[in-house]
C-alpha cells in the first residue's frame, strides 16, 4: 500500500513538473514567436517604404528629365535639374535597401547617382552657356534608362505583395527585382569627369574585398558584440538581415540616446562597412577644423588607421569628410573612407568604407617617386602637389603627382604619371561647397 501511494505521489510530482515545463516552453515559444513576428513586420515595413519611395522618386526624375529639354526659363530649368539630382539620390538610397543579391545592383545605384550628379552639374553650367547637343542627348538617354528601371519595378509588384504588404521573405529569397534590373545597360552613357565629393570618391570596387581576404569569418553573435566596441552607448541592438555578396555583411539596428541607427559589419573581420543615423541640425556651432577633428576621432574608433583627411564638404551643416590612406607621404585614393557628422555637436551621422575594404592592401611601388621628368602646364596656378596612387577604369592603379591648380576661376586636379611624365587625368571641381584639405 505504501509503495502504491509513493508511486502515485511520484506520478503526480512528475505530472506537475511536466505541466510547468510545458507552460514555460509555451510562454517562451510565444515570446520568441512574437519577437520574430515583430522583427518581420518591421522589416516588411522597411521594404514597403523603400519600394514605393523608389518608384515615386524615379517617376519624378523621369518627368523632370522630359521637361528640361523644352523649358525656356533658365531659373525653371535649374530647379528641374536640382529636383532630378535630389530624386535620383532618394531612389538610389531606397533601392539599396531592397536587395543585395544582384551582381549589377551596385552599378545601377551608381548610375542613378551619376545621373543625379550630372543633373546638378548641368544646373550650374546651363546658366552660363546652355546645353550642348551631346548634353541634350545624354538627358534623353537618362530619361529612357530611368523609365526602364521604373517599369521593371512596377512589373514585379504582384510578385512581391503578400496580403497588403511587401514580404521581406520574398525579397530576401527572390531575384525578381534584380533579374529585371540586370537587363539594363548601365554602362552605355559617357559621363564627364567631374569631382562632386572629392577626387576618386567612388573608388575602385573590383568585387573582391582585398582587405578582408585574410580575416576570420565571424558569427552573427560575435559581430553583434563588436557594435559596443564601436559605439559604447549602443542599446537595444537587434539583428536585421545578412547578405552573402562579395562584401558579405551582417546588418543590425540599435539606438543611441533613443535615436535609431543602422550598421553593416563585414562577416570577415567584423569591420564597419556602413553606418547611418539621422538627427536634426538646428544650431550649427562647429567650424571646419572642429568637424575634421571629430571625424578623425570617429574613423580611428572604427579601426581605420593611418588615414588623412583630404576633402570636406558642408551641406546645410551636415559635414562630409573624406579620408585616404597615407603611407610615407603618399596618398592612396583607392583606399577611401567617408565620415558624415553633425555640424551642431559633432555627432557621427554616417560611415562609408566599402572602397577601402575592396582595395586596401600594402603595396610595393613599381618605380621611383622622382619629379624630374614632370613638366607642369605653365597656365596653371599651382596650389598644392602630392604624390598619390589613383585607380583606373581597368581595375589597376597608377603612381601619380597630383597637382591642384586654378585657372580662370576654376579649380582643377591634374594627375601626372610618375613613370612617363605625361598627364594621366584632369578633373574639374564643381562642388562649390567642397574644398580640398591641403
């Protein structure tokens, strides 16, 4: 009898434990499921916003491009061109959020940025000398290209919609967007060589991140832990997504002082690829030197060392500083990192380090840095000279003497090949707010 009672008691205890465990597991599963649903909802909302804002911006750009060729008012033409510049920038920013699985998507985003920059250049030029036949041809070509991008995006809307929302899962798994966009000939336009945000600011990206080749691949958890190394005040860190293109990365979001921020870290090495946040700037207090000092602190905090500030641009007190790798007084323009900070209080607003990660390795210079065989054009008023490495369109690099000079009120960058003594490149500065840091 005692054994029977003991068995019944043990059975009841086990039943209670199992019931409690089941309840605990159910609660845990419910919390995990709720967190997953919340994360998916936020990601879906991000994709939906990016998708429709891309289409709106492209439609606006296309309409304005059609108007530019027929208006007579210089003031109206300038406004249209500046609107094209803004809308192309908005479209490229949003398009980059939709998918990272396409080999050509970065080229299409770059193309939109070039169209916008070209429109900005024409807005300044047209007031003085009007348009050439070639420039009108380019405008017509741009309109056709943007129309094709827009049509491709609209055509796949039904494939992306689940219920009333764009599905993050479908965008992550489907090549629908990029399959359509990959058919566009993004290389068919010849753009003028102009400096908008510093020399060689789009760098050399040959799809192999040379700087990461010998780095260890990190887990998502380890990469997430690194965020507090870069940002001590980071809270509410949350994994968003990952990609496995040539520059494979984890994306996270987190908060600093209740402000939401996004960061991409390379899977190899956990290096900062991109960082973005937004804060209103109401009372700018910092001058250029203070902004450069703040940017220098941030870039060192990110682990990018031996970097020299080479260009600064102030856009409504949002300050952009470009840094190039420097060794033995030689600048390496392929190895660029861009820092964006607030002119109000020096807050870090953005980081772009893709070109550095694609290109930075230790080089052995192929020939002498002697200037004996270089003859500078006598019509140029020289402001500065520096030995540098520049990228080429053939994914190679050239050792040059960079001469920054003025002529008839314009600023030029002239690059003389150190081996041949010949002029290799000449660039014209068109960003009136930007300036070289000598």
